[in-house]
């Protein structure tokens, strides 16, 4: 009996040490319940933490582009204009333009205009030309002198290999903005370019057998410890989260809409099948045992994509809703008492170990996207 009590006590001590409280912060646990009040409470805590926390990357950096995308969706449902005010302030600081790359060989780098998602959504709200015109002029210059070259990825510290979308993350950074530009202006030329480049990337990096994307060409022959192919969690999260953003911009009669729908539903089925019992997805999608800790940026993007699919009739509610519910509970459990979101893999390109202390703004963006979409799901 004494041994049993000792074991229980040691388990409690280990749990406390592994998940320490944040000093000086409210220790009230956030509720993972799936109702409007609970969801709004969590999202407010997370968004407010981020708004009061200085950004560590330049304002137009891709990391913040993903954050802005999530914050924009949260602002729409929050009922509080302060979030829109914060986004406008960020846009003004950025001059409503892209993040120019020092190396001119990366002049069309998709990361550098991910921020355009936020600009264009704010243009929809405020109809201020300054929020639209710089990005539109940039895209028109690209169309006049489009990128060329192969998609093989040969990156080194001082050279970016191509101006094209040669890594799967780019399918969130770039085509989402092109699709929004087309949706706002009604000009099909933006969709045609987006489709052309998206298809080229997919033809090169998408594994039809696995319904997942390689991160880039360097991963074609790599294997995990268990012998599985290397499919990075957040890399595929980028792709999956980008598809709803693209799909909602496409006209109902757009001739390539079915192309994007097919990829989206194939990935959705695969993603559903590899969620773990606690609701997480991991840094390595096919070898979670090697990376057993949760990875919240991937989990957030997947939950967002699945919830959006339920809301828009792509995924059967009975089949997919349990995964969304489990995923949301796992995400809420990753939030610190002050609103910091933990278990987010740092900037990278492949699976790595993650800890509870790790956070990054793109993971917060994924969290806000997911929570905002679940809020809409609850309202139905």
C-alpha cells in the first residue's frame, strides 16, 4: 500500500514539475468546452496575450503574416474593434506592402507577401485603396515578368534556390493572397497564375499514395526511424489550412475548382486517420513515436481545415466533428494561464522535438484560425 501511495505522489510531483504555473498570472484553467462562451474566452485570452506582446520578427515577415491571418478571423467574430485597430496599426507600419528580400534572386519569394492576406481582408472592411494598391502593383509586376526555373530545392544559407513555390509551406504563403486578389478585383489573371504555380508545386511535391506533401525535393528519399516517409506536420498544416482560404475565394463556376477540392478532401481523410488519441498531430505525421510531444501549430492548422470543411459541406459532420472536438481540447490544454500558446515547434523545415515552453506567432495564428472556425461551427 505504501509503495502504491508513493507512486501516486511521485506522479503528481512529476506532473507539477512538467507543467509549472506561470508566476504572477491568473491560474484559472481555460475551459475546452465546445460552446460559444468557452471558445470566446479562450480566444480572447490568446489574442490579448499576443496583442500586448511585442513582435520578435519584422512586421511584414511571414511569421506575422500567419498571425495576422488568424487575428483577422478572430477580429470578425470578437465584437471588439480593438483587434482590427491593432491590425491596421501593423499594416500602417508595413506600408501595406510586402517584405522585400535582401537577395534580389528571391524577389518573388512567397513568404514575403503572406502579409497580403490581412491587407486584403482589411480592404474588404474599410475600402481604403492604400490597403490594396501596393500588393496589386507588386502582383502585376510579377505577371509581366513571371518566375521561371525548376522546383528542385538546393537551399544554402546564402542562396534561395528558386522564385517559384518549391517548398510546401509556400502553398499557404502565396496562393492564398493571389486568390484573395482575384476575389476582390474580379480579375481572373490572378487565379490563372495561382492555379498554374499551385499545380506545378503539387505535381512535384504531393504524394498521391500518402495524400500528403513532401516539404521539398530534399525529402523524397528520406525516412523516419520507423522506416516511414518524412512528412512534416506543420508543412502539411500550411497546405491544408491554405486550401479553405483559396476555396472560399473561387467563383462557383471556376473551371479548376474541382482540382483544389480533390486535394482538400483527400488530405482531410488522411489527416483524420493520423490524429492521436488525445487529439494532437505531431511534428512527424507518420512517425509520432519518434516525436511524441504534441505540436500545436500543425494541430491548429489541421483543426481549422477540418472545421471549415464541416461548415462548408466538404466533410461529414458525424465523421469529422469528433476529431475537431478532440483537437480543440488538445489545443486549449497547450495554453498557459496568461494566454501564451505552448508546444509550438520553432521555425524550421522538418520534424524536431517540441517542448511546452516553445511558442511562435504562426502557431498563435493557427490557433485563432481554428478557434474562430469552431465558433462558427457551434453557431450552426
